[in-house]
C-alpha cells in the first residue's frame, strides 16, 4: 500500500503556462478562421466556425481578466485545434460537424 501511495503522490497534473494557453488560443482561432476562409465549406460550416471564433474570443477575454482558465475551457480549445485543425471539420460527427466527446469516427 505504501508503494501505491508514493506512486499517487508522485503523479503531477500538467498545467499550462499563460504563454502556452495564448498559443493554444491562437491555434484554435487559426483553425476556425481556416474554415471561414475555405471556399469549399458550406454556409453552415462557416457559420459554426464563426461561432467558434466568438467563443475563442470570450475565452481569451477570460484569460486576460482572470489570468487563468477552467479545465473545460482548455479541453474545448484542444478539441477545436484537434477537430477543426485536422481537416475533418464537418465530417467527424454527422449532423452538426462538432467533434464528439470520445473523438471516435
């Protein structure tokens, strides 16, 4: 039991610095802007990407005001970068083009 307790105490959750968070925000915004600027994307996909940009702007304001972000916001940014930036935007989850929670196809 002592070994297991020592193991658990040695686990550290990785936090992101404000610089890393700002970079993640920039990457999420760039990914969504890429959808807006893509002539092959449908109006619905572009509208959804604009909503994402608005959300990213709100997250950026929160970071500026508070100096930190909730883990759910960080997870959302990572999903945007992964899902939208992967080139599979609009194809990942049938119907609404959002990245599913389990990231499965």
